[in-house]
C-alpha cells in the first residue's frame, strides 16, 4: 500500500474511534525550531520554525495521535550566476562573465558587460502527521514516531541581467544577447516523509519534545534562455530535508 493510502486509512480509523473515547482525547499545542541537517543546498539557511497542534487518544499502552504543523524555512539570497558558455538571441554561443581583470589584477572599471543572477529560495507550508507514542525508560518520558505528509510551497525570487558576449577582454565586446529578469515563481507540492523522537512531560500541562523529521518537497528553479538556448521556463527538482527539531508545548 502506498504511503499516502496508509495515511488516509490511519486517519479514517482514528476518526471512527474518536467518538468512542472522546472523554480521553488530549489536545496539545507546541512551538519550536531546529536546524536543517546535512547540506542546506541553495537555500543556505539551516533554520526551521514551526507551530503545531496535536490530538491524541489512548491506544494499547500508549497514545495514537494526529498532528498538523505550519513550518517556515526562511533562506538567504545567493549568487546563482552561471558563468561560462551562454546563448545569444539567435542561438549562437558566447560567454557569460562576472568581471574581467585588468593588467593590475583588479576588476576593470567598465562593468557594462558583466552578468549577475541573484536568487532566494523560501519554503513554507503545512505538514500532517500520524503517529504513536509510548512510555520509554523513565517516568514522564515517551518515544514517538510515525509518518507525515508535507504540503509545502517552494518560492524563488529571481533578480538579474545576463549578457552573452564575444571577446570580453577587448574594450568593446560583441554582445550576442542581453536578458533581464525581476520575477517570482512558486509551486506547491505534496510528498510523504517520516519522523521519530522523544517527549518529556514536565508536568501534566507542560512538555518538551525533540524530533528528527524527514520532509519531502519539490523545489522550483528558473531557467533563463541565456543558460539553455531554449525558451525561459522553470523546472521542479525533488528535494529532501532532514530537520532536528526542539519544541515546547502545553496540554489541554
């Protein structure tokens, strides 16, 4: 059975069982943040902020729960200029350059033919989780784990101007093409993932929690004509984030 079908089945079964144990339902809210592990990729940022709610009910010796979290990954701008071979207006190839060094080893004063491509990739959205937790090791501590479904929006802000030239080192290079852009693209994707962690109930009301979350999503990326020789378009790239989260929360 596909992960998505498993999640839907679990949600349905829990929904059927809920009315029978309404008096035992526990509602929780939590707030937290955590670093993105491994290579942060284009986004550059390693920080995730999240706000969540969870509804739990007793099952066997532990609790089954449904959760929903709103997540924000705020990232930094970066230079994405693709230097080297580029395509002019009529499809002929030339060079994309950032700057040219003079005989003194410093960039020349005339920067009219240089190229720059500045981007920023943000990610935000909602994740839904279905999991189970059970007492672990000592009083108040529980282990938890389950699956999640991420509904995340990838947004890319693009600002730049690409010049494709021939003989960049001469005083007046031949310009084959000049492409400027100032735009924003976004796309929302649905992808499965999982999580595992620990929760400690400090009191009946207050708890702390840590989770290792695996979040799937698709990242949008702009491809200008100057880089490919094809009409400007966007592509979607499959990505995966591993996040170590720390949260504080309250029970009702």
